[in-house]
């Protein structure tokens, strides 16, 4: 019985350490003023229609026990901007983002190693658009400075298929692929070194 009890005690200690580390994980708010995002969809697969997202907020959670990060970003699509008012009205309409019924676009990443901020790599997670959540694979670009999210942005880009999120209008003239790009900064200086790749 003693080996069994010892094993159970060891498991309990490890779980307690992980829970404690999780509770002590650092939460860093995104800087809504400096963070930015954009999207592009091609018309007749030739000409790009570009848009700038409005306010981006959210947080980055650091798990010290696993030395990992998780990013949550929320975008208010009611405040997006485009080159013309006609394009802007269309992008907010039910044919595209449907901002009146679904004012928020959100992305929650899976946990990833903090070291990936320096090296770059795949960033998986769940994207919610128009109230529809789908798994996505984006690209985390290598950091261009020693303190990403402070001195330089955390850069994420990739593409999604709009049809997977209920955006099925104008299939004959509008490409299904939508390119997205985010530049993320964190607010405040207290967590300046928390995201520095080890």
C-alpha cells in the first residue's frame, strides 16, 4: 500500500504546484490604443478590398509553471474603417460581419511556448465571427526586438475562409479567403520583461 500512497501523494503535490502556478499566472491587458488589426478580401480574385479594425482589447496570460502564453483578443467590428463609406457599410452588414447582431470578433489562442515569440511559428486557436466559432491556424511572426508587445508588436497573420463563418454572399465576385493581420501591444510597463523570450 505504501508505494500506492506515495504515488498518490506525489500526484497531489504536482497538481497543487500546477494549480498554484496557474493561479499566479500573469494577466497582461492589451493596449487598445497601440494594438491594430486589418483584413483584406479580393474582388474577382484580383483587387484587394482592405479594412482596418477598430478597438482591440483583451489580455495575454502567462503560465509560469509551463513558461507558456495564451492570447485573447476581442475586436469591435462596429468601429472598422474602410476606404469608402459604401464598402464600410457593406462590411458591417449582414452579408459580411453583421455588426448589428454580432458586434464582436474574438480570438482565443491555444497555449504556446513563450520562446515562440522570438522564433515565430504556428499559432492555433479558436476564432469567433458572427457568433460562429471555428478552429484556425495563424502564423506568429518572429519578434523584431528584445521586448515584444512593448518595444515592437507581436505580429500575427493568416487567412480564413469566410464561408465557414456564414459569409456566403457574392461568391461569384468575392473570394472566399479573407486575410487577417494583427499587431498586438500590451499596456503598462510592469510586465515589460514577462513576455521577453527566454
